[in-house]
């Protein structure tokens, strides 16, 4: 009851008699909820509002006018005539293929269902329950969704984005509808009596055990808490569902027996009935049809997943399951059926079909490698990181129809790419613990330093190959590394520097973490097995050849291997040009002075001889003024090779036969006859009627004429250097230089000197001038 004071209203007039005032009068109030009164005490008016309790929906009566007779009538709030005339369509799952017609049909149907459910959720409390209880099309629509909605173990469909969005929207609307159907009290004014609510949902089959199981498997993943409250409320308000669950479990266990029977197996708890002779059980998971095996596996997955989701959401049902010895029956079924089904899936003949699906990828792999076999450097680096031999071995295991010829050719090409190169493959050690544990304690002490170095190299190679995903770790060396080792050794002096270095490398050179892990005995297993007194091993010089080399430039001022700084100003690249003029060069007599001084020591150059008195007569007697004609008979310079007359240089002068004396004619005739015979034979050979002369003979003649001409000129050219070796075996430096020289000087040969040859013909008299 609510009470409040108000100001006194104007004094009303009384119809009964003068001077009589009513002490209380009735005011208007909301129907069925409150009663408002006004009273007068001590001259003040007081208004009182009395709140009446709201009635539950199952007891609420509605007064309305009959549309047929027009008279007022009273109906309960839950009455079939209050239901709206609306037809709900059935749900169908998304299409398997991307067919535009099927996609359009699914979107249209799903939109109808979603719009109808949204309209249903927007109804008031009384009209919502009238629609839920008395509309059979609504229940069929919801049942169809629970039955055909995709489960998480179904094959993933390649659906369009709009299909996925519509499926999510419909999924949400269905869940909200079931959530409102399982709630008996929405507010203090809108509710249903709990006992009546339980009767309504049970008698009208709004919820049953199969529906509850489907709700758990569909909505239990992301709405576990809401679904748990919803199912607990259903079982609390209607305990009869526990009895239904108890009656349903034998059917669930019969599902397991049916699967065993289909697979040709027998469960221990099954009844031992006599079997007819003609009924031989020849069907096993290994020889049954593929589609039948697929149906059995999916049926088993659906059953087990649904039971697991239900028990996870509603744990109170475990007691009912335990009454039927569900755990023992499940363990026995698992032991009999699962190994057989697993072996059948692995050994079935459709594994060959799956291998056939790999064949295009194998063919593409072989084709790619065949096309890059000429890239030798790429093959070496790829084979170092990912051995091609291992890949080919995997392909041989995956496919029995692998072309052995192509794989052998690829492996041979990879081996040839390594010719002439040191083949050192990186072996990455991923788990150092077995290596340390297998060697024993004594071996750990002896080889610990070497193992640490190998592990460091392996981890370095892993970091290099990891790419952008690997976190860069700065390498610490020199004075900084010595400082970290001494920092740890100051607190733990009994540890060796080698052991401290291994710990620092393992924990990214973090000295505080190393100290903390050593004190708390939290080292990784392979570090814990190392010798803690191990000393630090000095790494060998990576460039021993540089330090041990000996040559003429050893330790000079430009030796960068023996000194850190070099005077760059003393290095001159190319010819040094001094700013000297022609006159200064001519006036520079230093070279002449040096030569004079050198020859003066041998007394070879004598400019003046001092003559004493009395010796002049001796020199005068030795002088003879007679002409020396010793060499007058020689024609010096008459027939030199550089004479302007080419005819004299090419052939000797010959006296014509008419002008020869008779004595010389007979002696020369015999020589000329021999020459004529040779010329005649050559002429006969040249004048033969060859239809097509042998090109090889013509080339030999041309080569002989060319060599004779070069021999007369005194030029000897070795053509073997230009020809070089056989193609594909490489050429030496001399061949490359000769070919370059021939290319640069080709303008002096072939058809580039026509004017010179024309002048030569004209000089020989072959062309009249």
C-alpha cells in the first residue's frame, strides 16, 4: 500500500442532504492492478493507492466482444482463437554446390524463417505463448532446424559469404526462441505458474529428450551458461523429463549394438541368440561398401558428440546414465568397434584414390625440378637446406607409379651441381638432450666444448633460415663477453668459464637469468648434465692460411694482413702524370750524367787523351790516308726488303731467254723443263672439268696460298689459339685474347682492303692504266 498527502480539493456539494460530506469516494484505477482511494482526516485529504497482485498467464481472463454475435465474452489468456494466422516454412540446409538457383532458394527460405521468428519474439507475453502452444507449423519449423542444421563434424561447405551470414542470423533467432520458450517468468507482471509451465511444455511436446540433445550439440559451444540454466529450469519445473531420459538410454545403447551388428562384431552384453546356418556374417568394416562405412562413421560421430555435449551442459544426468552401466558398455563398444573402424579407414581401397589425388602435385614437383636443373648454384643451396634425395624418397613412398628415370636424372643433376665444391650440409640439432645423455658422464666431460660449438653453429644456421619469424639475437664477443663471464664467476667462483659460456649462449647472454637458474636448479637438461668445472676452449683461427703465408710482399707498408692502417696517399692507380713541359724534359740531362758516370768507371768513353811531348810523332806515323775499297763490291741497300719496287722483292730478276748466251740456255732449259712439267701437272689438275669442285680441296689451296704469302712476309700466325678447345669445355686465356684481337683487327682482312689489292694489280700490269 502506497500513501501520500495532497492538498484539500474544493468542497463538493452533497446530493443526499445539506451539510453531509462523504468521508471516502472511489477513483479510477488500472484494471486488475491497483485501487486508488481518497479520504479526509482532520480537514486534510489523503490519497491511498492499493496495489493488487498480478495474475499468472494461466489464470488470466480476457473480456472481448464476440466477432460473430457482437456480445461480450470472457476467454482465458491461453486460447486457440487468440493465435495469429501465420504459416512457418520448414528449414533446409545450405546447398552443397554453388548453384545460383539453389543459393537463391536457400536465402529466400531462410529469410522467411528469420523474419517469422523475429515477429514471434516481438509479440507480447500472452500472444507469444498462444502462438507457441497452438501453432503446429512453428513446432515443425523448429524441429526441422534442429534436425538438419549443420554440425561441427560435418564436411565443411564452401558457401558464399551471404549464405554464411544468413545461417548465423537464423541460428541466433532459433536459439532466442527456445530460450524464451524455456522461461516461465519474464517479469513480475508476465509469468506462468511453475507447475502449469511444466505441464504446458511437457503435454504440448515443446521440449523432449531428442530436442534437448540437439539443442546441446548445436548451441552448447558458445552459449554454455545460458543453455545450462535453460535445461536446468526445464528439468526442475518438470521432473518427468528424468523419466523420459531413463527410458531413452536403452535406445542409445541399442545404437551401439546396431553399429556392432553392421560391422560384424558382437558385444559382450548382447543377448546370445541362436544364429541360422544360412546367415553367415561376412560383412566387415574392411569389405563393406564405401558409402555404408561412411554412414556408420558419421552416425557414430553424431551419437557420441551429442551425448558428450549433453552431459557437459547438464551434469545431473550422469546419475541416470550410470544406472544403465553406460560407462562399461561404452568401454566395451570402444574396444570392439573403434580399432576395426580405424584399420578399415586406413587400409580401404579408397586410399589408392587419395593417392591418385597426389599424382598431379608429384608431376608438378618433377616438372619444376626438371626446369631448374641448369641453375647449379640454386640447386646446391636448395639441396643444402632441403635435401632433394629425402624429397624423392617421400614421393616414392607416397606413389607407387613414380617415374624412376626422371627421379634418377634429377638426383644425378643435383650431384653434378656439387662437383668441384665442398659438400658440407648443415645438420641442425633440434634436441640436444639425447646427444648428451647417450654419451655418458665421462664422454660429456671430454666432448662438452665441441658439442657446445656444434650446437652454436646449428642454432646459428636455424636462425639464418628462420627468416622474419626468428627473433634476432645479438652476438656477444670480446670484452663484453668476458665481462658477462666474470660477472657470473664473481658470484659463483666454482664454475668453469666454459660452463658459464654455454649457459650464457642458452639464455641469450642474460647474466641475471643464468645466475637465477643456476641457484634455483632450473637449468635445461643438457646444461645440467655438463661438467660445471669445464674450462673455456679457445676457438681456432678461422684464417690460418693468411697468417702462415710467405711472399715478397710480406710485412710491407701496403700489407693489410699485418697492419691495420695503410697510407692511402701513397697508393697510385694508373700512370702518374707530372706537370712537365717539353722544354723542361729536353733540358733535363740527369740521365746523360748518370750514363757518363757509369761508363767512366769502365773507361770506355774517352773524350780527350792528353798527349805528352814527344808522343805526337808516334801518332802521326800510324795514320794512313789510303782509300779502303774492301766493301765496294757489295750492293748495299740494292735489294732490301723495304724497297719500293715490289716486283724485285717478290721474285728475283730473270734475264729474258732471247738475251741469254748459248751456254746458259742449255743449263737453264733443263731446269725450266722440270718447272714446266710441274706447272703442267698443276694446270691439268686445275683444268679438269669439275662440275662441282671439292670444297675441302678449295679450302686447302686457299690455306696453302695464304700460308705461303705469310711466310714470304715473315709473319707466323698460330691459328690453333683462335680455334681453341671443343665447345662446352671452356677456353683458356690465350684463346680469348686471340679471338678478341681477331675481332678488333678484322678490318685489315677479307673484303676491307679492295683499294690496296686494285693498286697491286695495276702495278703488276694486269690492268691497263
